[in-house]
């Protein structure tokens, strides 16, 4: 059985990365897709763990070779998902979280109709502002730019299969876990297991 691709989008400061990290730690068969980006690493970020940090020239080469399943410009930098990396994980039966923006989500939805979209909402824009300030990794100008974009991004939430409001991290995580568990239990994904258990009976 192939794994499930989960597209997870959220406005900056909604707590998406924390939630996704918790989910990957919790489910043994869930992985995080490591995107390629032309932005510089923030303090504490590690190449090959948080992102593959690459130069513009290398990004262009990857585009030319058709290596991206999707890519987009976000906040003036470019981000993309490698088709090969994702296919490799899915073919091993692993489910994968793609933490990508709304433009990337549109592209994946078209290319992988079975992908499951989850939109994480902050309880308010002010809560985002507070989180981004506490994170202390972006300038005030950058934070305000991200919050303006957030207002546009939130309008796309109805295109996703699930919406989770991150008002409280543990409560939001419980909901996230339910989404992953429910998707794994969907009938089309369980048919192989069913025939494994009741093979002879169902084949008659
Ligand atoms: P940050 O710079 O804060 O890590 O990420 C900025 C934005 O880029 C976030 O909305 C994040 O979800 C998005 N992003 C990260 N990786 C990808 C990717 O591979 N593709 C797309 N389209 N967006 C991405």
C-alpha cells in the first residue's frame, strides 16, 4: 500500500511547523518532505533537515531538469518539492507531510488527486503576530509583510479537506492525529488489508 501525501498549509505564525513535527514524531510511518529553498537558513536550521538550502542557479537547474513536482515564489524566495524524493517515500509505504504554501498546494492537488489537504488556522491574526515576534527570527517589517499575505491565504482554506484551528497546541494536535488516522482507515486504502485477512471469502 502506498503512503498518503498530506498537504499542510497555513499562514505564517499559525504554528504549522510545530504541529507537523509533533505528528512526524508520533506516527512511525509519517515523514516530512524536505523542500528545496533559495532562502538563507535561520539560526538553528540545518541543511537536509529543515530544508535543502540551495542557490538560485541550482534552483533554476532543477526547474530546467523538471525535478520539481511543484515550486513557488513565497515572500521573495523560491521553494520547491522534489518529485523523486516524494515518490521514493510514498513508494516505501510511508505517508508524507508536505508543508507548502497555497500555490504549491494548488499544483499538487492537480497532479495528485489523492493528496489530503489540511489547512491550519491561527485563532486570530494577532496570535500570529505574537508567535512570529516570539520566534524572533524575522524583522518587524518581514512579520508585517507575512501577516498581510496571511489575510489572502486564509481565503483559500475552503479548498482544503480539513481545517484545524490552532487555538491550543495539544488540542490542535489531537485533531491533526484524528485526520491522519481517519485518512489511513479510508476504505480504498484498506482494501488490500481486507483481502489479506478475508482473501478467500471476498474473492468468491
Ligand atoms: P519559511 O520561510 O517560513 O520556512 O516558509 C515560508 C513559506 O514557504 C511557508 O508558507 C511554507 O509552507 C512554504 N514552503 C516551504 N516549502 C515549500 C515548498 O516546497 N513548496 C511551496 N510551494 N511552498 C513551500
